C-alpha cells in the first residue's frame, strides 16, 4: 500500500440518512477531529438538496449515478446526474482519483449494526476491515462484487467503502448509533495514520466476510404492489442464519411464506425502506471465514 | 349517542405511513372485513400522490389542511390544499359531516405502541377508548385540546380520532404492528356495532388519559440547525415518566441536557421523524386517571 495522502468523508449521499449528515457537520465545525498528521481529510455533503427536503434523492439515487458513461454524458441533467459530475470533479476522475480513500456514511432501517460495505477485496481494505472487527465485535463486513462496473459514489477511488449503520428510521437521529459511528470513523482514520507511519503490527487476522449473493423481492401482484411483509421472525434478524423452509414473508392475510433456498444464508438489509422501490426485500449473503495477512 | 350510520376509515393521510395504506388496501379488497350490519363503512386513501412518492406530503402536511377558512378559500391550489377540499366534499362539510365517525390510521417513528389520539372528550369517544384499553393494555389514549379550531383531517366530524402506531420507520411495513393495528380497527368497529345494537354493558370504566401540555423543540443554533439529539435514556421511552433533571438531549459533543420542567411529565412522539421540521422533539403530556361512565 502506497502512502495515503487524501481521505474523503462523505455524508448525506442520501439526504434522509441523518447520521452521516450530522457527523459531517460536526467534523466540519472542528476539522481537527478528522485530521491526522500524515494525510489530508476532506468532508463532503453528498446531496445537499435532498437533505434540505429530508428525502433520499430529488430525481434519482445519487449513489447509483457514478457509471463512467453517465459521468461523461453531458445530456443528463437531473439533479443527481449533475451532482455526480460535480462530485467527480472534486474527488475524481474515476479511475484516477484525487483522494486515496472514500468513507461514505450511510444509515438504514435494517438492523445492520455497524457494517462496512466493501466493493472490492483489496488486501489493504481487508486488513482494515479485520482490524475494525477485532476492536469492535459489533462491526460486520460485507462484500458485493459488481458484474462490470460499480455505479456507487465510493467507486470513484480504489479504496472506497461505506459505513452502513442501523436500525434507524429515515430522517431521524439515534444518539447511540451516532456515537458508535463516530468512534468507527475515528478508528478508520487512526488505522490509516498508522498505516502511513508503518506502525501496524504484522500478523494474520481472522475476518468474517458476508458475501453478497443476490436479493429477494417482496411477493407482488400483477400491478407490482407488494402482497406480503417481512415475517416478524425475520424482522431485525440481519446477519443471522436463515435456513431453507423458515418463514421470510407474511401475507396481509397472515399466511407465512417460507424461504425456498437450498442452503443456509445470512440476510442483510432486511426491510430497508429505500429498497421497496428497487424490488429488494432483503439481500442474501453467504458467510465466509478468511485469514487476512499483512505480512 | 345517536345511531352511527356511516364510518370512514382513512389511511395514507401521510403518504409514507405504510401501515394505514396497506391496511386500507386489504379492506378495499374485502369490504366485508370492515362492514358491520348496522352501518356503512367507507375507505379512503388520504394522500395518493404522496404515497406514490413515499413522502409524507407533496406541498404541505395534509393533516394540517382542514381549517374551515382554508377549505373555503379557492385561491389555495397546492396539492394538499386541493386534496383537503376533495376530502371535505366526500366526508364533510366540516361541522355537518356525511360520516359519523372517522378513523384515521397513522404510524410514527416514536415508540407510541397502539395509541388513540382524541381531539375532544365526548363521553362516547371516552367510553370507546376505555373499552379499547380494557381489552388491550397496550392501547394508550391521548388528548389534545385545540385552542380554537382543529386543522386535522379527523376534525371533519365530531367523532374523529387517529390510531397512531409505532415505532416503525417511514415507508416501511412492520408485520407485527400491521396485525395489531388491524385487530384494533376491528375492535373499534365491533364496539360501534354494539353501540348501535344497544348491547354495551352499562358500567363505569377506568381510563388513563395522557393530556397534551405542549411540545419541546430540539436545541438549535442561530441558523435553526439542531444542536443535539434525543438522549439515549429517553429514546423509545414514550409514555414513561420523565422527572425534572433527567436527561432529554445529548449534544453532538456528548453533553447531556436535562429536562428543566418542574413536575413529572409523560413524553410522547419522542423523535418522530416528521416533527423535526415542525420544531418538535417530543410532546409532553400529563397523566390523568378518569372514571368513564356510560350509565
């Protein structure tokens, strides 16, 4: 890993995810909180207009607006399409970014605790993730492999990841989660500083990785309306094993619908408000035990 | 109490309060669920456009759009200002409504459990409320006295009340709360039916009433931005006693702010997402024990 020179902390990529927005405001009032001796730290409010309106987005999800071809397409003039270009100008260009690390702060109505969402399995981010889980067992690490290219904001740089915390309702602050997220950000920054100083202990570390396998939509009728809810037995059970045959949905008439998979999975993002429109009732992951080395 | 001829059940007065919307959809697919022999039941989706966009409202809060003078003012042309007029045409006119009872279904991010919100203390609604708490101790009853006139949708008729359930995030369905709300609606309808049949037992019943005293805003800076969060010790503690000197807020720097009242109160709507913009961090109530008679 080369020296880290610039780190960007983003909050409010979704305007109704207040934890990140208010952490950002706190950092911006006292930049010393996120400065470290060996690198520069930038802060950025992702979607100011959406925050103003307490909405996830104005025209489209900003965090799905970073495909290279969209960033280069000047005929796209929706609010988030333009905002993505502005952000790329500040942090990018994609593939050759001005920042070495992006920390994108998100929150969710699902019981995701303190999650680190990785977009690639670079040894350095795996070591960082292993370190974070070692100092705080509440931290979980997820990995989603993109088929071709990621359209997420954090894909602007090689070492971009999201901190996803929950459960917390949209447009609400939960003080406990706020403080835990803040501690986690400081732990990341301290680790990056020690990496630059080359004072990280050389060793193998265990890492539990939740690898994204796919998503399940709600049952829907011919008009696309949902016909069932997350089953009470599954609600808030993110990261817990779901076995074939166990209930996942409950129809409005009280009928349970069972998981028809053939192997045990670990659902995450169960009942995330913003995913209803994306056709996602939950994401399924498989749990993997890794040994991460920085030797 | 005269005979009840028509009852209106409203869901989605706020478009991102899904419990009511999907209960309504269920009722509309099988009206027998909410029909009773002695009265007619209407169902109405309050704010269809806001539901379509998963937002509380488009231009303004529909549930604050029912002042008589606004309903009569044809120069008001915001979406909710017009929708209020349409709803008044269907259910009103205010003061001489076509329906005898309005049940308005709401949900909240606060831990309100199953709450009945009364706008007036008519003996009949008090008896109904006492009955509901007698069959389900989870049911709580709140009362807000309006200074002059209520601008709430349910004020269109004399016996309008809200069922407010939580905690549930905006734009999310919680199956357990859905089912409990459904049971509560049926209990109301069954009571109204028995009232019409004159088969309600004559007796005195105890009723605990949470009487609205006022609201507390978040601490804010000179730009109106909030400077503190609900204190973790108070979060989700709706209806529990709050004593003078106990912490209610936590600043972003981790400083507790104490309740500076002089008597014990019972906060409700603690950390309701939609109330941030209204300048309400919580509402304060006093707890009263009543004896309700239908003799």
